C-alpha cells in the first residue's frame, strides 16, 4: 500500500554527544549494520507505505544530500529543507510549512523505530498522537505524563521525572501544529522545542493521544552505536556478492558485498557484514557483530570482534580490535592492539562518563593513523587525523590533530 501521507525527518543537528565521530558528518549519517541511521528509518517508513519525505537538514547537509539525492535508489521522493542554525525541533518543523498537507508523520532522524510501531502511531480518527516508550533512565529524555489514553503533560529533560514513559520522537501531526509553532517561545536551553508547542496545544484543549512503542533504538553516545549494531546486524541475510578463495571458513550469517575478496585462511563468524571492494585476509579472524564498510582492508593475523569499521579503513597486519568504533580512512600500523576490558571487570568510563559497558575498546574518529605496536587503552576516544607513533600508548580523550609519541 502507498500512503499519500508525507513523512518529515529531522536531520539538521550535529549530535554533539557523538563527537568526534560527527566532525565531518551529522549523527544521522553514522553507520550501523552497514547503513546510516537515517536510512534504517527510511526503510521502515517505506514498509509502512510512506514514500514521500521531507528531510530537514543543516549540519554537513551535503553528506545527506549526496547519499540520498532525490530518493530514486529507494523508490521514494525526498525534498530537502535547510535549517541553517540549529534552533530546536519546533524551528526545524516550522520550515516545512507549506510542504506538508493536513496530516503527516514526523520523526527524529537519529532514532530507529520499527514499521509496526510507526503504524501504531498513525491512528484513524485522531489528529495528534505521540509515540511513547518506557525506559530505565527517563532523566536523559523528555518525559510524558499520561491520563488514560491522552497525554496530560510533556516535560523536557528533568532531574526527577514523574514517570518512566518518555517521548520516543515519533509524532503524528496535523496542520494545527503550525499555529502552535508560531506561538512557541524559546526554552531555557535557548531553543524552540516542539514539546513546548505540543504542551501549548494541550493547554488550549487539544487532545494528544499516546501510543506505546516497543522497538526503539536510541543512539546518544558513540558506544551506543555498538549496542544498536548488535541488534540490527541480527536481521541481515547471508549473501555473497564477492569472491572467496579456497580454505575460507564462513560460519552463520555473513553478508559480503560486490568486489570484495576473502583470502585463504580467513575465518568469519556471523553475524558479520562486509561492504564492497574490501580485501579480507589472508588468515584474518572476524568475530560476530562486526560491520565493515566499503573499501576496507583487514589483513593477515588481524582479529576483529563486535566492532564497526567505517569506509576506507586499513588494518593490514597483526592487530587486535575489539568492541570498538573506527571511523573512515584510518590506518592501523602492524601490531596495533586495542584493550577492551579492565582488570577489575568494572564498567568502562569514556570521557568521564560511565558507558555501562563491561567491554569497550576505543572510539577512533576519521583519518587516525597508528604506528607499529601502538597500544590503545579501553574507553579511549581519539579525535580526527591524530597520529599515534610506533610503540605509542593512547589513553583517555585525545583531541583532533594530536600527536602521541
């Protein structure tokens, strides 16, 4: 079925908590299980029958425009609206006025929601509805108070939230929202918040209904990409569009892209996703939940486990990478080792934050190079174009363009 309804996807922000991975792309373009976050969302929307999109873009918008163009590859139509300065969700939505008629659906481009949940929010006979999910840490999100099937109040982030129900960023709206947007004042954060606009509507007597959502993936911090990758990589289909030399072991679900060569002696345990034009092996060991981008080289005696490796990265010899996110165009010198566990088994801190993960390697941004026998401690975050010299030891937070010798 094809719905005549449009979908607005907000994709203008940088995603500051994702730094340094967002240095040259917005958060929505970070890859999970081989696709940018926003593409997963587009695919789910298309399954619902929606094929008409308005993307609100801003920060590094060229990366989104170059990737999606007008949507031909997905057999959808995409229009773009630019939000030059990121002044909040209400300001972003206001820019789409005149492009959406009557009822439409709006989503935050940095969360992934299933088609069945999107269907739940699109409700007949209702003008405005909101997707809501129960979480363990509601203080990190906007909280929703409910009365029966209606929303009583919507709060921005608060220290002691009145409930565990949060706003999941899936909105079914009608044109009345634009009137509310025009009356919305700046919040304490200095932004125009859509939640304030919805609160105005509630106070004016408009009914806003809430719908429970079950499958929802939110990625706030770089290490959340790993948890999301583990969930989404489960859904891949085993497919081999590349070339396997003799004596290659493939176990469970592995997807291999066009032009990729898996050389002799390599052992790959799925679920694993390998992009196009890669060279893997000889004698590489790739373990479950690993997603490798296009144009990568994983070489001899390299072991990779539960990691995201982005396009154009080379890990050619004798290295270990576990529970890590590695950006584009990185080059790890022979014998580079990334630690992913503490001796005391405590959860790993990164940039002073408790990641709640017992295993976490490094978050390495684009263009980083390491020399031979470099060692990188668990929970290390390395900014763009940093060089770590031969035998170098990296730990903590390392700013972009640094030199560690």
